[in-house]
C-alpha cells in the first residue's frame, strides 16, 4: 500500500512538520522506519505482530502504529486507509496510558477531509 501524509486545506503537512521538529534523530528515524514497514507489509501483518491496533468505538476506522524508542519515549502514528492508500493523519508523543480523545478527533476530522 502507498503511504501518503494528510495535507491541510492551507497546504501544510502537519505530520511531516512534527517529524522534522523532533530533535532526537534516532527517534525520528525509528518513526520513519516503522512507517516504512507499514508501507511494505501493510497493517494486517503489523497487526499480527502487535505493532498496529485498530482504535475501537468510532464511526470511521482509525488505526494506530506504535513506536517505542530507547529513551522510553512512546510515539503513536494514527492513520486511516482509503482506496488502497494509507493516510498518515497524526503523530504524537504518547504520555498517558490512553490516547487522548482530542488526538483521535483530530485524526477523524483529517480523515473525513480525504473521503
């Protein structure tokens, strides 16, 4: 499947801006590597490996890609799938056990803009 990043109505790509803003190059590389694995293997194989999980309880299908870094930093990449394309919707540092609803709401809104 092809990976594309969400592009806002004003032409910005917030996910790439977030990644480019990361100071730790190892963390950035780890996130990019996981996104590459998602593109190569698809969500089903990574789901079986425990790297991907479907976020339940919402009207649209949002998936999370889990990236754990050596420094105990945990990142989540939220994505949706439309017409055989994986759309990277949101990337953030996960600091709590549950994903904040605002992060999910932001991802749903971005996905709906692409439908």
